[in-house]
C-alpha cells in the first residue's frame, strides 16, 4: 500500500519526536540512540526498496495493459476482415449456387 504525503509527514514528525526525546535522555543513552538510528535507517531503506518495486510493478502493469490493448485492436481488425470476406461469400451463395444444390438433395 503506497503512503500518501500526509502519512509520510506524520511518520517524519514521529521520528523527529523520538529523536528529540532520545536527545533529552542525554549522553547515557547515546550508544542506544545510535543503534536505534541505524535501525530507522534500515527501515527507511527497506521502505524505499519496497516503493521502488511497487513503482516498477505498476510500470510493467501499464506496459502489459498497453500491449493487451494493442493486441485486442489487432484482433478486432482481423475479425472485421474475416467478416467482410464472409459477407462476400454469403452474397455469392445467395446467388443460387449452394442453396439450389441443397434443394436438389432434399
């Protein structure tokens, strides 16, 4: 699920608050703070990777849709051609050829 800019902003604010709180704890927790920052960085990287993947998938999906659309158009054109040819055949048949032969066999 892609996050809107608002949600991202909220997250950023939360992170800022966390960092401020950690800084208020002072030097005692400095080591701990470093670890947490690294974890946050890792999470952000993972998030970015996920978003990139989603974007790539969406692009591929769009390409796929385009391709399908073109393919459908081609198929429709072929069908039209076939129908036109078939129409000519029907006209020839109505000229008596096959129908009278059928009557003979009946």
